[in-house]
């Protein structure tokens, strides 16, 4: 069965469930308000250690950019946990829908 997606930006400034469905992650930008700000991304609907994709840090005035050459499929959704000293995280991706 064919799937389709529409790439969208998601600006996350607090702990948030970005998608409860399958999600294709193309990249993200971590923006810190001071040095050492961090955010964690999870292939899950909540912050559970087993589903941790990674914890990423940024310096103030120097965003950390992570882009993938092709989308990464997250089978259980996407949850973003915003740590201290963070301005936000820009997620680039889309929920994956099966056509009817």
C-alpha cells in the first residue's frame, strides 16, 4: 500500500507530543537560550528511556542543526522533552498516513 506525507515544521517550546502516529523525521534544530541547553527526542508517546532517540545540546546563539539525507520512520510517534536553558526545537517531518 502506498503512503504519502506532507513535510511540516513544528516549533516546540515545552515538553510535547508532536505525533501519536507513525512519524517521518527529516531533521531538527535545537535552539538554546544559554550554553548547555538540551532537548531529548523519543520514538514514543512519552519520555520513556527505552524509546530515546537521543539527547542533543546547543550553545547560546549557535543552534545545533541535524538533518538526515532521507526521512527516519518513527514507528511509535514523536515526543520532545525540552530541557533547561532552551528556547525551543524546530522539528521537520510529518505524520505518515495510509490513504483510504
